[in-house]
C-alpha cells in the first residue's frame, strides 16, 4: 500500500519540526516521519536555545512564522541576553529550557496543525522516478509518495558513539542509529561524510558543592525570543553556576589523552569550531591554567545538570 503527500519530512529534530510546520502552514499535505514520537524536538545536548549568532537565527525563524522561539519562551527556566556590554547588534538571546517540557510543547503544536500527519518509523530508502525523488520506503515496508522529500536526519545516519575507547552504534544515547538510508543516498551519486559532535557527562546536583561556585542568575525583564509571545516567564526561573578547571584537572586530562577518541585515532572527522572538547582546549592552549565551566539545570524539577565546557 502506498500513501501520497505533497511534502515528506524525515526526522523530527529542530529542523524537521520547523520544516514540517512550515510546509503544513503553507497548505501542503505534509507527513513527518520520526523514529520515536516521544522524542520529537529532543534537545540532544545542552537543553538550551540561542546564544551568540544562534540566537539571531531563532528570531529570524520566529519572524518567518516558525515555532522555536514560542516554544523556547514557554519552556524557559533561565533567560539571558549575552553581550550587552557591546552594541545592540551584538546582543544574543540565550535560554535554558526544560528538556521534557520542550518536547511536550513541540509535539502538542505539531499534532494539532492542519495538514500535518506524523508516522513513527525509520526511513531506509529514497524512491525515485527517473532522476526525481518521489517518495520514501520505511523499515516497516510502507511506501510514501510525495512531490518533495526533506531530509533532516541529524546524527542518526549510520550513527556511531564514542565513550573513551568504547564504541556503540546509535544516533543518540539509548537510541538506535538509522541504517540503509545513507547507502540509498550514495547509490544516487550523492557524496556523504561523517562529522563529529560531543556532549559531556551529566552531573547529579546532589553531588555538587555549590558553595564553592559562583552563581549565574538569569534575567526577568521584558526580553524574550518570540515577537508573538508575552514577556511572562511560565516556569520557575533557576540559577546556573560557574567554576573553573585547575592544574590537577589538566594533569589528569593529559594523562588520559591516549583514551580520548579525538587523540588516539578512533575519530578522524572534525567537529564544530564553536564547541571544542576539553581535551582540545588543553592541547591547543597549554599555557592556560584554567578553563571556565558552567553548571546548567536540565529542567524545572530534575536533579540532572549539564556541565557546559567539559
């Protein structure tokens, strides 16, 4: 059995959610295919939106009718306007969001948009009519046809995770990778490669000596992301904390470099320039005696903290 749509979007991360919503709002019969409907718009790494350069992009998405700014304002647990010591053109909005609430709000929006349908499955193959993509086939053997297909697969295509010397297949921790779609793309002459991203371990707040850290409060003024929302903070606003590495930490890290997949040859690809690993900082800046770290909450009620910078 086949099903027909105007637009198929594969992958329900941030990009996929916005793409599917945009297509549906423009009147196209749209299908969003995701491996897990409970992980729609999952904030894979730090549950934060915005920051330098990225914050401006979120506001552009908002101006174009997207939803990321609205969802972020609704689920924010700390909002800060960065770079206010510089001119207004350099100001950058950044928000910590409640990870679970972010998913909940995005799913609620998508499930109630006219013209938008969601299918939980894994896409394994592109379907072509001559040289034109005309649909996709899933692991469950279902074929969906469409006038256009948008791929927003993120880290899942043949995903491989490195934890020290250990390697695990997966698109995200505790989630399976997506196989065969990469090979399907390659069969049609499209070159593919692998890039890396990284994320720190999470910290149990009950194990932290907060009295040894500096607090970093958010701002409760009128600033927000969306021009369509109110300035009300809907959730409890929480603190972040800052601390620093020291020479002892650097010594341990240098001794552990043979176990780092970035330095022992396991990983050959490159990562984003704005998010270097702590090992890269130690090697690149050997003269620095400390590097700043940020402890950031993952949600309004959880004890889980994100160790930004490590």
